[in-house]
C-alpha cells in the first residue's frame, strides 16, 4: 500500500481549500479580478496535474482514521482574530502543502510533475506579496469623516506653543491636525511632535506630519504630507510602509492626476486664495481648480490656501469637503470659538 498517496491526496485537498479561501476573499472582499483569476488558475493547475493519479489518491484516502483529526480538535493554534490572520494562515497552508507534494512526487518517480508544483509554489509566493500589498492598502488609515484640517504655524500663534495650539484644537473637536514647521531645530520639532502625538492618540485625532518623513516615522504619525519638490511619493511609501497615509500637494489638474496614479491617499488642492503662510507658494489657483478636482479626482482632497471664516462658504460651494486652515485659526485669540464659528458657516452653506 503506497501511503505516500495519502500524503499527496491530503495536500491536494489542503492546497485547493486554502486557495479557495484566498480566492473568495479577493473576489468578494477586495473585488480584485486579477488576483481572483490568478489564484483560480493555480487552484486548477493543482487539481489537474494529478488527475491521472486520482484513482490511486482516492483509493488510499482514509479520512475516518486520520490521526490528525483528533490532534486538530484539541488545538487552538488555528484561531484567527482578523482578516489578515485568515489570509496569512491560508497562504502558509498552501505553500507548505505545495512543498510536501513537490517532495513526495520526487520519491515516487514523478519528477516532471513535481516541477509543476514547484512553479506553483513560487507563483503563490508572488501572489502573497501582491495580496498583502492590497490588504495593507485597504487597511491603511483614511482621513476621518470631518471638515476641518487644522495646521500648526508657530509664527502666527501669538506666543503659544504648537502643543498649546493643538490642545485647543482638540478641545474644539478637530479630528485632523497637521504639524508644519520649517525653521526649528530637529530636536525641538521632535519634542513637539512627540507631545502632539500623545495628545492626538489619547483623543483619537488623526495626526499628520508635513514634509519630515523621518519625524512621521519616529513618532508613529497617522500620515505624512509632502510637496511636489519633496521626496517622490514612491520613495516615501518605501520608508513609511503601507500603513501610513500619504498626502501630496497639487496645483493643477496634471499634478492631481499624477498624484492619483502614483498612489497618493489624498491630495491638497490649492492655494485657493492668496496666502502668506508659505514663502514658496505659487499664485492662487482659484476656485476653478476645486471644481475640477471635485468632478474628476476619486480620492479625498483638502482645499488649502487663504481659507478663512470669511470665505469658507465659497469654498464649500465648489465641492470641497475638507478645509485646511492655518492663520485664521492659529492666530485667533479664542481658537475654540473661532473653530465653532467656522463650523457654523460650513454647516449653514451645506444646508
């Protein structure tokens, strides 16, 4: 009795079942046709390659007296808490099963057949990388459903520290805060970012660091925002990983389209109006650019540049959902009251 047939049979079923789990998640959870098709092709290859051995495989099957059944009943090693656990476990299940079949076929003089499973194993390694890139992208933190995107500027804060300003913003219910500083020494910025990161974590506020990718990584920020002349977004992604949100400033339809194609999670659109908060800013792009972005860009966008309580209603009417505000809030004598007034204007305009 060739008990190795039981090994092959068990692993054919194990692999096929594991791939089917991954296939269905790709199909029904991710709606990704490419991954679904690739996995389906591998699954069919796994089954069809041994079709001529099917009588022997089924003939030697003995599921009722499989010693692994009792072992499986007693263990909780296969417990899974989240989707990532399910995906990871089934990829490992498939890879291990392919290796077992590959090696077992060799000792039964089915060498050419074993090479098919070797190819399948390497294909599964590639699919795993693609799969987890998609999984991490889906799991990536997204901008909260809110309206104000508040940005620090120590030079406009009337003697208050960035930490004090952020504290007031948080008290006012702001859900997104960006730390932006251009002139301070790195150690001072790091200390401020650490304090602000603690405040935002405790209050559930989304924290973004402007320009300084190293600071964002060091303090485990939720996101990093970069400009057109900063490090390319592809390189930033390599540094921060798939879990961090990346925003990119844009000033034209061409830049907006490029940002989407290169993997930005959101874009800044502006400057909408003239602003003095940035020394290197371009001329205002106006409200027409907001119209374009609202109608053509399928990722979130943040209107920025000279937006204040006095003109925010106009920005709302051109399709913006997120409003980046700096000087009007940071320089306000009463930040909480200012934010309250801005929100009233936004709400009134939206109806």
